[in-house]
C-alpha cells in the first residue's frame, strides 16, 4: 500500500485485498485533517466479473467562501487601489469574511478634493487612504470627490488691540483656504456696532488667499465691548464673484462669532464713543478767604464695565497738568477770582473737550467788617471755614470782631470747636441753671457745656448767659478743659511767666499751660491781662490755636 500527498490535480491509489465492506457515509469529523479513507464496493468492471475497490486515500481541499468587493468613486478623481487584491483561494477582487483591506492612492483631480468615503472603516476621512474589513456578503466602497471650493479660514486685523473712539481706524482682512480671484461687483463685510451696523468694502487682494477691505472707521454712536461681524453670513458678494483658479465659487460662510478664526477671537477691540461723566466732588467755598483750595473729583462710564480714566486739571489760565490721583490742591492763591477746570479722558480717548467741568470762586474777606489785613483775619476765616461761626449779622455778613463774647456764645464756640460744625447738642431741659430756661436760644449748648464739665456756672445756680465779662483767666480754664476733658489738671504754676499772674492766682496754672501750648502770648508788655474781657476776634485766635484749625 502506498500513499502520496495530493494537489488539486493529483491522485493516489491503493491496491489491497478483497473485503466484505458494503460502504458507508461520513460526518464532519472525518474531514478534520483533510485525509480520510474511502472504500468503494460493488464496482462492476464488466458483466462477467465483480471488482471491489478496497481502500482509497483521499485528501479533501476546503475551498473558502469568497465575496466580491466593488471599488469606485464619485466626482472627479481616480479609484483607490486595494491591497491585497484578493484573499487566498479566492478570485481577483474577492475576499473572505474578516479580511482587512488597505485602500490607497485616492487622488482628486485639480479643483476637487476628497470629502469622505462610503463603505469603509472611517467614512469621515478626507485622506487618500482608508481601510475596509470584508463582511460576509458582497460589498461596495467608494471615495467621494467634491469641488474644492475656497472657504473662509479667518477674519482678522493688523491693528493693535485696544480701545477706539469715533474717527479711529481698524484694518479688516479675510483669509481663504486657497488663492481666490474677485471679479464683478464689490464684496462687503458688516460689523455689529450698536444700533446701526457698519459695513466695509473690499479693496484689494484678488489673486491671493487674503482679501483686504477698507478700514472700519469708528462713527459717533458706535459701541462694542468686543468688535465682531454681524453673523456667519456677514460677507456679501454684492454682484461680485469670489472663485478659485479652477472656477469653484468660494464658500462665504464665516467662522461663528466668538469661535476660532472669528474677528473677536483673533482681536480684542473695544469700540467706545460714549463720553465719560465727570464730577467735581469737593471744592472751596465761594466766596472764601482761604488762599488754599482743595479739589476732589471722580468719573464714571455708562458703557464699559471696568472703566479707567485719566484726569487733567487747569487752574485759571495756567498749564494743563495730569491729576490722576482724583484730587489736587493749590496753595498761596492770590485774592480775587479763580477758575478750576477739569477734563476727563477715558480709555478710548473720549474727552469732555470742549465741555469741560469748571468751578469759579473768589478769595477775599468773608466778613465785611474784617478786611484781609485786620487783626485775627486769618483766625476768623479759619473758624468760619470750620463752621464754628456764621458771623453776627447776615446782610451784610459781619463778624463783629470787637464785640465781647458772651458766656452763651462762648459755649457754642467751644462745643463746635470740640465736635465740629455738624454738632447738635441734646435738647435742653431748662432745669440746669436758674437763668437759662428751655426756650433760651443757647439753652441746649449751655446745658451741654455744663454736662461736659467745662463750666459750673457763675454762682448761685446761674450761668449768666448774656454776661460779657468772660475774663481771659476764665477762658484759659474753658479752653484747656475743652481740649483735654473735665478731669484735666495742668502742671503747677511757676509764677514767673506773666508779670500779672502771680503764683497764687487762682488760674495761674491754667494760664501758664495755655501759654506753654502756644495758644496765647499774653496781652503785651509781659502781661496776660487775666481780668480783661475776651473779644470775638480774640476768641477766634484762641479757638483756632486750641483746636489747631487750618489757616487760609
């Protein structure tokens, strides 16, 4: 018995003895290794003789199930090539299920491009290569070619980012995916600029991939926190054509506003034509005797959310100076009329010019009876500016500097010196002093003067509100208690400071401390005049020095 390996065109035969086998059938397991024994019986070679073919060695070839793959394209380009060109055991262009097939060499004609595939593992690919896994059926795959129309890749400007006011220029450019030619009309691009959109027209760039438009010139009323075109359709042809060199019309769809490639994404332009609003917040009184002037000012913007301003100040006919701190002070001003002028400039350069903010005031004597060179003029002006006095008459405005100070007036002077011009004492009861009823004009001041421990009255339960004999000795006590409180005790006296204030004088320590603090220099000739009365002019000096009020 002999065997040999069969190829599809070969066979092997076996010769053996006669058997009594009568035939059989087969099951799949018989074909496990591709070889099995086949007995054929009852073969009749002639009518007069029986033959039996005992054992036959057979090799079984399993032919694969193959499915055809159709490769094509749409549009203008070539079919891709497949690798491998077939599965083993299959005809050309046929593949078994699961075969991974590479598709390569898809190339679009001029003016066309690959937009995708069908029947592949990656239909969204725009590459010239792809793959397909063969299914258990006939299959078709195709590469899709479409016209390669120019598209807008970005809208941008060469202008530096910043803030822009009316009259400022911003350049505008539109870039395409490829070179384009502009023919016919004049394309335009419109921007969102508040109530009225502003459009710019095409200027140059045909034959390149970037079209240049006229500059956008900011108009009065234009406002934008981040300048952007109106929408994705803001680029209009207006009868023109924009095509590539093969004649494909450009797709004019712009990047979504705010997205990559959009004007606002590439640039940061704040268009602001809203004028700032300024305010002079602090200024000197008018008229005033003060030869110094302090101004504070501020501004706001009804458009931007976080505005920044620069301030410019001008006094009289001088020179403009920057005053960005929001305040400015002038000293040593001459008597007469003065004018302060303020300009506010926002980030875009919008200015109040020519409608500046101005304030005019006059420096002179506040009181008709206290000229500039009069005794205590500066101190009288000082207590007036501080709100301690309003004078003694209104029309005309007088101070009555030579009048003596009554005890009631002194209570008002000193309490305002302590607490300021806005101070109002508690309501009077009318029960503190016998001679100060609740209806007295200074009752509340007198009773608070007592409550502060500054006075105990003039004796016998009285205050003597209209008495003008408030002495210089008494005023020393009043002023120091007002300054330091009712519990204050001055250092012991020496008796050597003033000739008329001996050591044993009842107010000697108070008078000497008043001089030590520079509140008084005496009345002249080395004396203090402790029993002398106090005029309203002298009272102004005492108050200004005690409470260290600023002088004009």
